[in-house]
C-alpha cells in the first residue's frame, strides 16, 4: 500500500508536534523515521494510525484519503515500544484479539493465530500471560498480533528500545526479513541511527517537528543535505569546524585558528567564490594517523571500542574524533600527526546549515 | 522491634477508637442501662446477660429493619456507588480533559456540602405541592403532583445517599483508568475495537481491583451510615418505613421518640452491626483475595 502525507501538521495547543510534513512512501517500502526524542515521530505515527486527528494536511493510503477513518477502518498493524500487550489475556488471546473484533470464525482464528505464533517462534507460549514472558518474547507476541490481521501497513514505534543489545540485533534482522517476505509497507520509528541505516530502504530524518531529509541510507551518509543530518547520521559523529578559505601560491587552502589544509582541485573554484566563514565537516574515518601527515596534534582521550580505538585529538584549540588501530596502543598525551582525506570533505553554510554541494 | 514501633501509633489509635468503644458497647449491650432506670449511682445498672439480644430477636420490627438495611445497602451500592460512579468515570475519561475535570468536580459537591444543608436542599426539592421544587415543575408541565416524602421515600433515601456515594468510586475509578498505559488503549483501537468495545475488553477487566475495593469499602460504609436518613426521613414515614439498622441503634440508644433512651438495648443493635461488618470484611478479604492485591509485584524478568 502506498502512503502519501501532504502538508501534515499536528499542534497540541501551542506545542508543535509535527509541522508541514510531505512524504511519499512506496508500496512495500521500509521507511524509517529517524530523529531525536520529541521531534514528532510518534505523533506522525499516531496520525497514520488514526489515533490523532491531523491539524492540517491529508493522509492517503493507496488512493483513499483516510483522514476521517477510525483506526479500525485503516487496516494497520502497530507495534509499540512498551509492547502494549493486554495483561489480562493469554498470548493466544492477545494475538486473536484483532481477529475476534473482525468476527473471524473461531476455527480460522485458531489457525491464523497458530500460524502467526509459528512465524514468530512463540507457538509454545500461547497459554501464557504477558507477565510471564521475557521482553523479547513479549515483543514477538506484539509483532504476531500486528501481523495476524494481514495489515496493509505496519507501524513500529521504537519497538526494540527496551530490549538488550544482542536481542536487538537479532530482532532487527528478523523484522526486516519478515517485512520483505510479506511485502507489507512498513514505517519504523527510531532514534537509533544504526537501526535506521541497517533496516530501512529510505530514511525520513526529522528534527523539531520538521522533515530534514528523505533519502536512502547511502545518500544520507555520503551526501548529508544539512549539518544536522551530517552530525546525526554516522557513529562516531562527523567533526565540524568553522573555517575560511585563502589563496596561497595559486592553490586554495582551508584555514582555521589551529590548522591549514590544502584543498583538492574539485573544490577550488567554489571555495574561491565563497566569502566569509564556512562550516567544514569530516567524518572520523576520513582522518587517519599518519607519521608524515600535515597536521600535528596530541591525543586527549582514548576510548577503546574493541575493533577500533576512538581517539579524541586536540589540534591547537580544536578537537577531532577519529578511529585508530588498537595495535598502535595510543595513549593520552601521545604526539601524533594526522592526514585528512579532503576528497571526502563536506561543507555547510554556517547560517542556514544547508550543505554546499560543491562537487 | 522496629516494626512494632512503626505500628504503635496506628495500633494505639485502633485500640483507643475501635476496640475500646466496641468493648464498652459490648459491655453495655449486656446491661439494662436506660434512662428509665438511670440514677446517679451507676452500680444500680444490672447485668442481664443476653436478654437484650433475645428481645431484639423477638422485636417485631427488627426483621423489617434488617431487610430495609439490606435493600438500602444493595440498591445504593449497585445503582450509584458502583454503576453510576463507573459510568461517570468512563464518560469523563472520554471527553475533553478539562470538561471531564469540571464535571467530576461537580459530582464531589454532594460529599463536601454540610449534610444539614445538603438534606435541606433535598427536602425542599421533594416537598409537597405547592412548595416542593419538583412539584412546581410538575405543575408547570401540567403533570400530577406527588407527595414524594410519603409515596416514594426509598427513592429519595437512595438518591440522596447515592449522589454522595458516587464521588468515592468516581475518584478511584478515574485514577485507575488514567493509569492504564496510553499505548494499551491505543493498541486496542488499532487492533480494531470501537470505543465501547475497548471499554468492555480492556478498560473494565483492568478495573477489577478498584471495582472490588469500592464494593467492599462502600458496602461497609453504607451499612454504618445513617445521618442522611436521619435528617431526611428520620426512618419514616410511618413505622420504620426507611429505618435502617444503624439508625435504630441510634434511636434506641440516644434519641428515643418516647423519651426512654435504652442505652443497653441500643448497644445490642450496635453490636450486631459490628459483627455483621467484621464478618463481611473477612468474607470480602477471602473472596476477593486482598492479600494478592497487596502482594509485592513479581519482578519483571526481561
Ligand atoms: N498528547 C500530547 N499533548 C501535548 N504535546 C504532545 C503530545 N504528544 C506529543 N507532544 C509534543 O509533541 C512533540 C513531539 O512528540 P513525539 O511525537 O512524542 O516525539 P518523538 O516520538 O519523536 O519522541 C513533543 O514536543 C511533545 O512534547
Ligand atoms: Mg516517541
């Protein structure tokens, strides 16, 4: 089912939940809503579900405008962060509930609940009550309940946030492959960029109630359209620095108080035309420790991440994050030299924070 | 030792204001103390064993009063303290929060109005034509007028107490409804329920404990309440038409019509009430398993 949101807003009195959201979601697509807490993800989802009535704008499912439809007439399945299982019903009762409301005959209820439980790997738990299940099992029940009525659209509101890291990893893969197999359009709310990047076909990045970008994970990572996205997507986050450009011996240079870097030719023309300060961004993986590098600095903090060491390096008055091989056994206080892969540099207008697409 | 220390203040209060009075009443119920034989010398009071209880059993009106009490408690409880309270809570939970709050606040008025004032209002309402407000409305609409006080005293006794009783259940139920997680309520709608179906399948089952609590607490408190009836009908009209047990205890012991206050005999009525109350409390605790209600929650194992 295609989903189209047009100029969708929700205000709670003076508080803006979501503002002028436009979004086109293709049939069978897995879309993640990514953004920090309070940016309006849940509000958007609840409008899609029919719990909240939009203040302005329209919601279209397929070729039907559903603004006026009650939740039960929208044929959606929803999974909540808190699982939201009915504590007084058994697992069977929970999964069968949507079917019971649809007046599906008993035998078919039985068959479909068992099938859904089988898919979710919880067939042996049907007699239990939610209180007797682990968090992971509860989330599987919730997923089974959302799937059993064969919805046109699946909505997820941070479904994995309450699970431990390991389980999160498994569930991520399971939800993704299940969605692909069933071909149901899915909208998945998360504040965890790794979830969004690994699961989604496209990611809608939101901030302060507004859509910041809607693009594939690759696009967002490689060509972040705003400074907010550049900083939000990617872990560890991109390094930012206020710089100016200068001409030296016919070559363009990037300058700040603490460092000078040569600029590759593809940026030169645009940089020459730029006037005043620009925000320079570079990802940690594009900076490397290099004994012959042009910039010198001092290791400030070492944070071992296992596969890599995350180094916080001071250059003059600036801090840079970068990843280093643990075999180097970096220690705080080490003098190091750095080289920057400037072909991977990003530039942003410091006022509008929009990317300057100079390449 | 510390545990007893903590319990001591409450224990002392219970001792002073429940056990001690019960013991005194129990003792009085075994005597013939009455204004007729009361002199300045308390030693003249006679210990007469269970004779008061014998009299009570043979009292031709005791049976009527007993069934009056059951009728009064059950109807007020069923119609108002539970059902109406539940309806008010559910209604106000489904409308605008502010409007709901104001509406609920209105329902608290009967409870916080001084009972004499509250009853005066009702007596004004139900008074005979041409004075009574209801009868004035009847007249204006061209309907027949009624002498409500003598024709339908029970209706008004139950209304008067029910209107007070609603607020207790209303507060308990409303807070219980508000504490149901929002996600759960939303999940039910998404799963395909209407608002009514959600009330039936989700809200009401989750109100089980508050419901049992209100039934228990309110039936015990209705059993012992009498001041509204005292002020409204004083147990009348006629002989014991709306007299309830607690009111009889009061009448016999403290305010006899014939000027003969029988402290001993009245105490016997009070003792019976205490026994019924204790028995009911124990039964409720067993049937509704209150120990489970107050048990520690099982730790959530993720
Ligand atoms: N029912 C509500 N009443 C008032 N304000 C709300 C309500 N729901 C959400 N908001 C506000 O709208 C904004 C977006 O909230 P929400 O959609 O829950 O954010 P997210 O799910 O992205 O963390 C927040 O500022 C929040 O305080
Ligand atoms: Mg949220």
